[in-house]
């Protein structure tokens, strides 16, 4: 299943949430959890500046869904996100049984941008979601919005976006 035009508002909201994270002094990532009926169930942005490097929005939404949704509701839900899940978040997503992931920018794109900006590698290898969670349906990147995300990362790392 490809990304539909009707899904772009959710992805634009992810970009807004990533900008909110940046405005709060955090790394620019944002995610939205949407139920099968199209209703936004929860949303969050990165909160790792607190010192807890596990405070990724995708991980928080996985935990929220485990506490608030039935297994069937989780399986029917979609996580929209500004960047492809890291291995930690992909594992959490799969373990709680969430459905499809739609991301704006891939881990490969982000790694390339960060290398161009002179940012060293993360402490965890940036694997595609399907290498960590092979049963999860994944869509992305979404070219209409990738430049917006690249610019936010450039701003975070002190370069003009």
C-alpha cells in the first residue's frame, strides 16, 4: 500500500511536532498514532534532551498503545513519523503489535544528511525497520516532505537548512 494524499496531513503534523521538538531544544522527530477510523489517538515528539535517550516519540506511542488499545486496535493503527524508526523503536512497535509505519525520511537519508553535516554516528546502527521487525508494513520515504525534515536536522546541528 502506497502513501495516499489523505495521509499527508498526518505526516505534516509529524513535521510540525519535529519542529516543536527543535524549538524545545531537542532533536527534531515527531510521530502521530492514528486509528483505523482515521482518528488521531496520540502524538508526541522527541524528548531525549532530558538525558533519557529512550524518549523517542515512536517508543512513547508504542507504550501508550499497549496501555490504551486492544491488540486488534493496535494492529489496525498506523504510526506516522518524521523519520524511520530506529531499531529500539522498531522493536517496541513490533512487540506491542502495532500496524503500519509511514515515515517521511528514511534512516539511510538521515545518516547521509548527518554525515554531510559532520555529525558522528549514533551509538546504534541505523537499520531499516524491516530488518528489525520483518512483519511490519512500512511505507516511505515521502518526497513531498523530506526537505522539511532535512532542514530541521540541519538547524539542530547548527547549519543553515
